[in-house]
C-alpha cells in the first residue's frame, strides 16, 4: 500500500509553531514505520525563513503539489496578502484532481483567496470572525468549530486546534486505532469535545433581578 503524501507549504515569514504541529503529527511512526510521506514545500522552492529568523530547507517548490494527496497551509503571514497566482493555480488543480486541501488557523485565508471555499463552510481563529466574514461573504464561517470539512477542504481554528484537525485527517486515512496511537505518542487527546466558543471571553453581568444572585456575584468579585 502506498502511503499518502502530505505537502506542507511554507510561505514568507511563517510561524514555526504552526508548521511544527502538522510536521509532528504527520511524521509520527506509530508502529515503527511512517504512515505519511511528508514533503516540505516552499512557494519558490528556495529556503524559507520564519518570523523568528529560523531557516528551513524545503524538499522543493510547488511542483511537488502535483502529486500530493494532502496539501496543508499552516497559517498565513498577512491577512491582507493574497497567495501568489502560482500557488492559487496549484491548489485549484490539486483540489480538482481529488487531493485534500487543508488550511490551519489563518491558512483558511489562503484557501478563501483562492476561491476554493466559495459557498462552503469553513473555520478559522475566532479572533478573525468579523474580518473573515466581511472579506468573504459567500463563505459560511463556523465560529464555534475546532475544524470542519467541506468538499475535501478542511479548515481549523487557531493554534492547538490544528492538532485536532491533523488527528482528524489521520483518523480519516487510517481509522480510530491508528489515530489514537498517534495521539498517545504526542501525549494529546485523540478527540476534544466542544468548540472554540469556550475560549472566547464572555461578559459577566454586574447584577441580575435576583437579590441573592447579586450578593453572590458581589462576593465572587
């Protein structure tokens, strides 16, 4: 059986953490053998530098996307910055031939700019809710989901939700047993309940119509 090829796409001034999450998940060998062929791709095939001046040597340029089974955009460096025409074309061709395309956290912006998310459901970091909705009114943004899949396109909420999303992809490819093994090796929950709404600050009422509840609130304050 040929293992799936995962292309992890680097862009200028990427976040090392956002890249490290999928790199870690898709590099795990739960039974001592690789379950994914991970390739590091840069938009121009050249060295890529993180926002903290760490340099990564890629395996190649966008030509590697032509044969990838899963393509991951791990975040996005600037919300106002459109992907290059070459990257948009490569993502569009990949999706048309049936590859899974993934946008982790703000990586959903790259997929939205490419048009792949038009009239589909998507997720991204809750902090971008207003901005994303205004920029892409044809996309149904799920502000509570940790990750969603729509027509072989997977998007996730921010930071740690990328782990949930990547484990979902492992589960989709290999089933629950292997995904659980990967989660145990990484020492993370194989599946988290709830959505990202639990992390959004909610105002606490200063008073209520109930005198006893008001006393309790005052005591807690």
